[in-house]
C-alpha cells in the first residue's frame, strides 16, 4: 500500500493529529504549559506552510496544463 504523502501532508486533520500527539507527549513528559504552547505553535505553523506550498504547487501545475 503506497501512501500519498502530498495528500496526507495537505490534510488539516493530519496536522491536528500531529499537534494532539505532540501535546500529549509533552504533557506526559512533564513539560511546562509554556513549552507545550510554544511547540504546538511551531507544529501548527509548519503545517500551515506545508499546506500552503502544496496548494500553490497544485495551482501552478494546473495553470501550466491549460
């Protein structure tokens, strides 16, 4: 079974899951609230950038085929 990474990385559900897992791991490890908020923010920012880049690549690819 081949994983479609472009589709997976552009999914908001995927990034929400990554944030949830990261938050849970930090809480279990005893990280402070401040650290947890910072890491969650970083993961969310990276996810937004990835989604934007993939959306722009798709749009650019669609425009070239016309």
